[in-house]
């Protein structure tokens, strides 16, 4: 099994920090590139466990404006991960992406935005901008 990795970029004053959690390296790299080209600082975690370790660091948590997570991940799935995050970051905006339409009810009461994939890069950029800039109607 490949070791868990977290990739960080140096922050720029004009960039907004996004933590992207996805065990699929291709999907993570694609979303990271899309968001970075749109002016966001993006940190990628290849597992929920590694993301939790980083988020538990106060300075790192304070630098994150949005958490994007996949639903299906090994060891800890999306709902388990979000429940853990909510214990210490109840107001952090969370976007859950999934290819499973039946997964949305699993996030009930967790204050997340749930979106089905795939979606166009422009839709991802628009949604991230909205979530970083203000309130958006929650789905779960």
C-alpha cells in the first residue's frame, strides 16, 4: 500500500486555501490543477486520516477556508471523516463530491454541500468561489 501523502504549496496573499481530500490521485491532481488555475491555494491529502492530522494543527486549520472531500475512501469514508472534522471545526465549509446519489442522506445534519460528480471545471470553480465568499444553501 502506498504511503499517505499531503502536498502543500506556499501561501500567497491573494490565494484562498482549500483542503482537498481524495484517495484517487488522478482526480485529486485534476481538481487541484483546476482550482489552482482559478487562484486558490490547494493542499491535497490522499486520505481522511492524514487530513485530520493536519486539521488538528491550529495554524493549518486557521489557514483553510474550504474542505472538499470525496465520499468513498478507504479506512474512513466521507461521513465518518466529516463527523470527526465537525468535532473541532463546526463552521468550516465542507463540499462533499460523490458519484453515488444515494450517499447524500448519510450527511444529514453535518452542514455540508453535497454535489454529484462528474461536473464541469467551471461548475467546480463557481461553487468553490461561492463557498469561500458567502453562504450557499446546504443540502445535508
